[in-house]
C-alpha cells in the first residue's frame, strides 16, 4: 500500500545542478527508487504507485493507462541518483560534509551538526551534537561531579549509539 506524501522524492541540495530527467513529475523532488512507465516516464516508486492505487491510474504526463504490471524499477537511473554528490542537510548549521547520496544517511548518524539531547539524568537540554561533549563535562546543571574524558565518552556512546570518543575528539581539537 503506497502512502500519499510519504517517502516522496529526495529533497537534498546537490553540488551540481540536477538533471531535470532525475526530477519526479509528481512530487518535483529527486526520484526516490525510480520506476519507469510503459510510456517511458520516470517517477518515484511511491508517487507512481499512489497514482495507480489511489489516483486516476493514468500517467500524469501523457494520460497513458497504467497498472502495477506495466511499471518497472529503473535500476540504472537509481544508480545514477545514488551517485549524485550532495551536501549534508545540516549544511545551514555549519556541516561542510559532501558526498554521494548513497552514503548521506550513514553520515547523518555521525554528523555533529544534528540536534541531540543531553543524556545526564534530569537534563533535557537540546543542542548540536558537537557541543554535547563540552556541555556534559563542564556546563551541565545536572552534573553531580566532574567527569573524565572517558566517562563522558562512554555515556555518549550509550546514548543513541553516538560515537562518544569521536565527538569528544572533535570538541577537544576545536578547543585547541
Ligand atoms: Zn516523486
Ligand atoms: Zn507517460
Ligand atoms: Zn553533516
Ligand atoms: Zn545536560
């Protein structure tokens, strides 16, 4: 069952201008899991399935009748899209990472420019991950005693699976 609006195309910022053929004519975003129709048009998997299951079952571009049997996954196009170079979605917060779309989600797990909540009991303060190490060692109002580098690293690692030591390294090298 395809959900309207859910998992529509990618809305990422690409380094190069996006080839208009890689844009979905339904959601106007970059094709996510592209499918090609019999009439040769490409859409996100969910966008075109939604037209077929919940919509008027016709190609939005040329009115060709469509069914789930005459649309096909476009593997080549998908590969092209996953190779696109894009910026991190936290670029506006200062992240300078760029890389293939394929590894963006992986980067997000480690990105120091996403919001995180302080894991110390009683404190729910939210801040960018890059400030969390310093906050937990020095600034947290709920800090009972000064914590060592390794203790903070271990707590960060327990919390949301963050790479605590990497985050502390980032903080320390920034402070130097
Ligand atoms: Zn779409
Ligand atoms: Zn068409
Ligand atoms: Zn990032
Ligand atoms: Zn705190």
